[in-house]
C-alpha cells in the first residue's frame, strides 16, 4: 500500500513540474512575441516618420501658399475699392460741376459731338475729325443712337438729300466682322436697316458705315469712297 502511494506522489510531482515548465515556456514565448512586436513597431515607425514629416511639410507649404493667395486677393480687392472710391468721387465732382463742350459741339454723357455738314469720303471725314482731336463717332447703345437721331433731326440739310452721315464702323474682311475703327472692338449694339437687307455688301466693296434721314437713321453699309457728312466725337475730358 505504501508503495502505491509513493508512485502516486511521484506522478503528481512529475505533473506539477511539467506544468511549471510549460508555464515558463509560455511566459518566455509571450515575452519573445512582445519583443518582436516592439521591434517591428519600431521599424514601422522608422519608415513611417519620414513620410509623416514630408506630408506635414507639404501641408505647411500649401497653407503658406493659400495664405499668400488670400493676402494677394485682399490687396487686389483693396486696390479695386480705392479705384472705385476715386471714380465715385470724380462722378460726384462732375455732378456738382457738370462738364461742357466747346462752341459748335453738343454734349451727351461725357462726350462731345460735332455734326459736320460737308460731303467728304470716309478718309477725308476721319482726317477732319482728327484735326479737332476727335474721331468718327462710334454708337454703342440705343440711348446714344436716340441722341444722335434727335440732333440730326434738328439740322437742315445744306442741299436736298444731303442727309447722310458717316459713322466710325468698318468691315474687317480678315475676320468678316464689323468693328469700330477707333477701338477695334466688334459691334455689340447695331441699328441695321433690316428691311433693306443691310448690311448687304453690294459688289463686295461696302466697308464703311453710314446713317441717313430717309431711312429713319438706320444703318447702311457703303463704299468708303462714298461721300457723306460726318459725325465727330471726343471725350469731354479731351478738348
């Protein structure tokens, strides 16, 4: 009986020692695993940190660029505001002391007009206007057209049917568009005599623009060698 108990004690002792050994092995494996995880984490950080640093540097540069752009925009807006204030002040000054045109010229919205009743071709009419520091008139709005029409109705033709006037438009055949000679800008506002199919470019030679009483001062294209009166125009600030 004593022998059986001794054997049992031996088996129990072996079991306990085996469990202790296994536990120690598990602890060692866990420590080893933790050590490897730490090593791997450190390696990842060493690889990732430069990327994070570059990302942050790029973001900082982008923020500085955006700040510079906002600063530049604010400066531009400030300049525009200053310009607007100056223009408003000038307009207020004009209202208090309205400008006027010299004798023989008619004032309309900051421009002076002269209606020359002498039949000349376009080139001669242009030279006549330029000699007075002016140009052959462009007409860019319904209001301006109405003003010119009203003024022309006040004039009595020097001779019968001498009621035709050159305007400053010309056909640009390179781009096949009508432009204002002074500015080179394409027509926006127009007043063509559509009932007559104008502009019809008869014989492919009609490169100048005129308006006339018997067509209710609607527009017609004519050869530049055609002779007519001329309307000169200049800024009221350019006497």
